[in-house]
């Protein structure tokens, strides 16, 4: 990846209202360890310069459930949206990052991202001036709703399902996330698109599931167990 360094930011400030349960979903148990711990273990395959976990200011679970990791620094910089949380994290690590360094942002609740997909992302983007994201082409038929009825079937050609990590040059990501967007961007790539840049799509994996609802945890655990050596 030339001489640019790689930093990883994991936004983990959400409360997970849709997930339910007694603790935020990033701390739910996945095969004997918290989801966030599994995610950090998987991301270590990238061998980043440093990993940062962006937490809410009132998080009381991280130290108890994750503990001290030499390669991970928790940042209590959570904002009201994902975009605000990532922006605050970028501001917090500004002294560590050069303009052309890479920042890979990965969902705390995507513990099953395959190592080969992570390495493919880094290799594909090595000489890219902007960055890109893992994604998979849309395979299902896409319906637009009108209430509880189908309004029409949308053309799925050229549509991709965005995943994470999403990896961009530090300066580009900072510029993109400092712009006010209403509504706020739902991922980093959308913010980068808004400044006129075109993120590169890198083939991801169907195994890279995001835990949003309670039933997603069972699916993620099944995938995780199937990925064991």
C-alpha cells in the first residue's frame, strides 16, 4: 500500500434500539465473546497502524467486556449520528494521520467479514487516490412500496449492496464528513460522493452480515462458527 499507513475506525456509539436485549448489540455474546471483540479480532488481519473504537460518552460496557487491547484505543467521541461519530473520531486522531493515509471505517456489528475480503479491499485500493468500499451486486428482485402494497419493481442492474469496511484517504474523508448533509449520510461513501468523488466498488461477501435485529445474531454466529479453521 505504498508508504501510506492504515488506520481503522470502528463506530460503536449506537444503542441498538432495533436489536433489543439488555446490552447494546456490539456487546451481545457471539460464540463466547462480545460481538465487538470478534470484530476487532477479525480486523486485526489488516495489521493496521492503530485501531480506534468510537464510543458514546456514557458507555459503561467497553472496559468491562472488551478490556485493554494494545492495538486498540477507545475514543469517547460518539455523536448523534454515525456520520458525526466518525467525524469526531477523525478529529480526535488528526495528529496521528497524514493526508494520504488510509482510514478504514468498519461497522462494530459486522464480525464475520472474511479475511480475504479485507485483504482484497486493501490490495485493490492501494494506488487509488480516493478509496472505496466492500459491496456485493444486488441479486434479489427489488420492490418499491406504496404503504403495504407494491408500487413497482425497480431495475436492479448496476445496483450494489454496500458493506464495510469503507476505506478512504484521510483528507478526503475529513472533507466529506465536515459538510452538512440533510439527512445525514448513512455511510462514508455517500458523504464522499457528495463532494464529487467516485468511490471504487470492491467485491465483498455475503458472509459479511450486519447485526441489526435480534435474529441476525444467530445468523452471524452460524457464519462465524463456519469460518473457523
